[in-house]
């Protein structure tokens, strides 16, 4: 999974911590995150509170489950985590 570089105000983590973060998610979870992020990124919305809320509203209107919305939020949080 390609994750963006950490924001300047986020703390750097050691190589050991980075390895634990990378191993903290199963391949199936990462696959689900990629799918959720792909749909979100394709929407063109920014990863702001308003952009995520609008996308979640679209998911609900399309009949998607609450679990789908939760997966998106978890994927966005994982992508935003410090990643050396």
C-alpha cells in the first residue's frame, strides 16, 4: 500500500516501530483499505471532515453498509498515520 510521507508536524518513528506498524494489518485488511481508499480518491473529495462526511453520505445513499463506511474511516486513519 502506498502511503504518503508523514506530515512535518508528526513525530518520526524508529525502524522497529515502523516495522510493527506495517505488520499490524493483515493482507486482507490492507486489501479492503486499498479498495475503500480507491473509491474515496476517485471521488475527488479532500480528506477533510466535510469531504469524508459527504463521501459517507454517498455510500449510505447507495445502500452501502455501515461497515463499509467504518472501513473507509479506518483506512483514512491508517493512511494518515506516521510512516517513515
